[in-house]
C-alpha cells in the first residue's frame, strides 16, 4: 500500500495551479470493488458512498476508461501502479448515488476514502467512449486521485490557479472551462466527441513533477500516424484506442497530447491531403484536419489536433524529432533540436528554427523560412546532391546549420529569394560579377574565389570553408579594362600572385600578394598590340612561376622567366598556328615542370608539349572528343596525383573528364552529365578540402554560379569516345617526339600532326631594359 505525502510548490503556476499538495509514495494500488464490504468500515473521510443504497461496481466502460488512464499515467511517470482486482486498494473506483449528479474523487490521503473515485448514477457512464464526456470524466477524477486539483481554482501549495491562457481543456483535463475564458459554472460546451482524449500538457507536467518523468516510453525510433477518416492513432503501425470506438463521423476528432520519452520520433502525416499545420515545439499544437478539430462550443474550436508535451526539467529526450507532410500545402515548424522536416507534396512552408535541420521540400513550390536577414547566413550549394547548406552566422546561431533540398524559395527577414539565385551568395551582390581566380588566398586549406566586375573594375574575394563563404574581402584591381591573365607564385613566397593585362593597351602588370592583399606591384610594360599574356607556370623548374606570351597574329610564343617577381630572362619557344590555343599550362607528366596543353580551335584536336628548363623536349597528341568540345580545365579529378582533363561541349554544355596517367596518356573517362548549355565552367576550386576539386559553373545568361563535386558526379568508364566522334582515343596514345633546341621553326601553318615543332633563339634578356618598361619590340 502507498502512503500519502505532502507536495511542495514549484513557483511555476503552470504546475502549481494543478497541485493539490498531496501525492502517493510507494507502490500505488487500484481496484474496482464489487461489494460494499470491499471498503473499510468505518469509511473515514467519506460520505457513506459504499453503504448508500444503489452502490454498484463501476460500469465496464468506466473501468476500461480508468485502465486507459492508468496506462497513460504509467507512460508519463515513474509511478509504480498495480491492479488489485476487486479488493481493497489505495485507489478504489465504484459507483454510488452519493456522487450524484456526476462524479468526484478524493485526493491522496492516509484515511479510508483517500484516493477513491466515485461515479454517480444520474448520468449513464456506460456510454463512455474515447473522446466523450463520460470517458474524459474518468481521466479527470483519476487525476484528483493522483493529486491533481482543478486548474481554475486557487489553493494547493502555491495557492494559484493555472494561468488563464492554459486554463481550458486544450491544456488540462482538470479545468471546468471548455475553452479559454469559458464559464466555470455553466457546464461544458464541448460537442459530443469533442473532449480531451488524453491527459494534456499541463496535466502531464504536474504528474511528472510529483512522480518523475518516464523516458523509457517509446524510447526507440517511433512513427506516429493518424487515420484521416476515423482519427485513430497508430504507433509504429499498431492501432491505439479509436475515438468513439472507431465509429467515424462526428467521432473522428483528434484531441490529444503526445509524450515520447526518447529515440528518433516522427509525425508522419503523408496520408493526409489537407493543408497541415505541424509544430514540433514543446507545448505547441498541430492541425491535421479542420474537420477533425474538436468543437469546444460557442464558436470555439481546439487550436490543434495533437499537442506536444512540455519538456520536463528541460530534458531534450522528449522532443519530437521529425515530421512528414502530406499532399496539401503544409506549414511545418521544427524545434530546438536537429529535425528532419519533409513537406511531401503541395506548396509547403517549412521553418527549421534552432538546431541543425534537414529540410526537404518535396513536390510543389516550397519555401524554407529563416528568422534573420539574408546577410546573416553563409549559403552554399552542391549541385551533385542538389542541397543547400545554410549557416546562421549570428551570435548563438539561432537557426543553426541546415541542409535544404527540394525547396524553391527561401524567406528571410528582408525578403524572399528564389532558390535558383541562392547560389549567388558565393558571389557578391549585384549582376555582372565574373569568377576569375579560384585559389587559396588565405592559406587555410580551402580555395577561395576572386570576383571581378568588368564594368567597374571592382574586385572582391569570397573566402570559403566547406563550400561556405566565411568572409568577404575587398580586392584592389588595377582598374577597369584590366583582365587577370594568370596566377602563380611569382616571387617564391608561397602566396598566390596575379598577372594582369590591359585589354586596350596590352600593358602588363604583376600584383604580389600575401593573405589575399597586394603587397607590391610590378609593371612590365607592353610587348606590342598583337602580343597577349596567355598564362603562367614554372617552365624552367626553378619553383617560381614564369610568364607565357603569344602573338595572336603569328602564333609565335615567348617565355619570360621570373625571380622574386622580376623578369630575369626570356626565350622564344616556337610558333603554333593561330588556330591553336593554349588550353592549359600545367605539369602533365609529373616531372616538376609546367608543360603546355594546346587545342585546335577548329577540330578540337589536342597536343601536349613537355618542357624542361624552358625548352619543349617532347610532344604527343592526346586526341579529342570531337569538334565543339573544349578542354576547359585541368586538375587531379580522381585522386591519383596526376593531372586530368575536363572537357565541355560548347553547344550542349555536357561535361566529360579524361583521366591521365603519368606518361600523359588518357586511359579512363567519366561523364558528368549536361547541366545546361548556358552553364559554363568558371574554374575549379577545393570547396571542401577533400574529395577532389569542385567545378564552379556560371550561367552566362543569369550570372548565377553553382558547384559540381567532380568526385561525386558520374561513373568511370574505360577510355572509348564518350560521344559519336571517331578517332579520339587512338590519337591519345601517340608516342613522344623529341624536339631539338635551336632548330629552325617549321611553317606556322604546318599541322602539328605532320611534324614536331622546334624552338628558336634562347637569348638573354637585354640588361638595359627597365623592370617597369619591359619593351621587346
């Protein structure tokens, strides 16, 4: 047998407004007596209920309701409750005319009637079914037996009532008010099956305050679903007690509070076609169907179908984790933990709130909602997984870090932005910005992006980490009309430097950088109107990048060799027809010296020049996919420490990688798909410091940029032409040819497949030339 003890106030009116000041300790027993002799005699503290004529055992329907209520209390609390049959017990439930007109119960007490529940005979309690007055009365009276008082009354250890906003049937079965502000003397106004189906949030918290919280209840992965027709709840597919016994119609109401002790829990409403309103916050309610809302009388409806229990002492285990919407236009709100919120069909609005959430819009036109202005977030997009990464950079990160997919719009405090333009957060605000150089400017292991605005000459650096802009830096360009031709380490200080050329004058300039800021500027003058700076690289193996010039009219090329940012010598390297362009300057054969990759602009055919000490010492063809395909980038795409080729079809936009071995031969390829013909490769960058370079794409129509992770996209195939073009693979295996230095150069119009090219004139730089006025012609 249990013992009744006193309960102290908590100084929280939401709880104290329900505490009678008494509870049980020890093992609590309950029974359904079937005879007056089952009660103590004399029946101290009572009103002769057992001996009043008309005494009877409680109707079976009431007993079922009491057993249901006991099960709820056991699921909420750590109370030890045992059934004692028809025998004497701490809590004895029966029927007596003494309780007319309705029912009442005694608080826990160390006297004969303490904890007993009595149902009168004036009302037909045999009609008790989940959701009606008779059934909920059983919950109400058993609440008294466990120590709960009426919520609308003062008294108890705190001498307070529950605050008026929660003093109604939506938050407690102990209230006399059907809805907030209703009369406490005129009786309930709920519709027939419009009564609370469980103990509600304030009841649960008060019971847990007295008896502790049970976190073993549904502590595994739990999925909650409800029937749109009958309102029946299912837990992991197991049907629970149905409202009205499952009769449907006006009994299909859903009016309950869910307590879940732990695990990963999901409200799955995918079977609903209504416009759902789901809120996972403690104490909040969700509306599944307006038809299934309880009518509380006088024009008032319950604010929700399902309410979430409060946290007990702030313990996060009882949060509901996830929600799945239906086919309607749903509104879903997460809570403080990491939620997975799936809108399903329809045009959904999803608010993750605090926590690192996964938001999935699903079908329809969906919107993700954030509390701050757009500038408060670092935003990145992975086009391979088609997910956004949204990082709240405000103090405390109130919206956390979210992964978002299938969402068409993002709503911020300062406006709504279409997801199609969201990747523009990798670039500065405004149109016309061009991704120009993708390198690690601040030496943090992540590539950054230098953006230039050709119309104004402005420059900005987007400093990135894990694909997210962590900071913006202004960059002082030479001004309007200047183009960044190349980049490299020109003064051997292990920082990225930039080589510029003025497109009007041909004037060349070098910016030496440290941590993304210019520390020195060197002007090289001009080579002549037909000469263009093409690229840079370490052509002579001295670990300092050099400059490559080319005459656009004749195809003639010249290398300038640099030391400490200064040009110290130069060399002509021969002539290629103007039909051939320099596609890339990179170490193709892994010998530590930069080589030159040529491509014919008419046929797409490719040629490799292997360099040592500034000389081309060998060459080989590497073939082509076909006309219209350009080599747009070179990098190690497959993690074998060898340089590979990225092709793009300039008509369709299709991307293909060729994987190259250490002899410079292509042996495998991978199709990355076709993003769209308007999307062009803007550069390569290591956004995530792992998994190979990402491909930065920029839309030539909109200016929007996006990222393709080359390590994730596509599948590898053995090298056979990935298009219908013929002859590409055979030319990729051409043998190396020696080139003798000092030999005369063949005709500029001669096709490189017919004979090797040669070098001429390895000369010393005129020592009289000044660094800031380097004029060869």
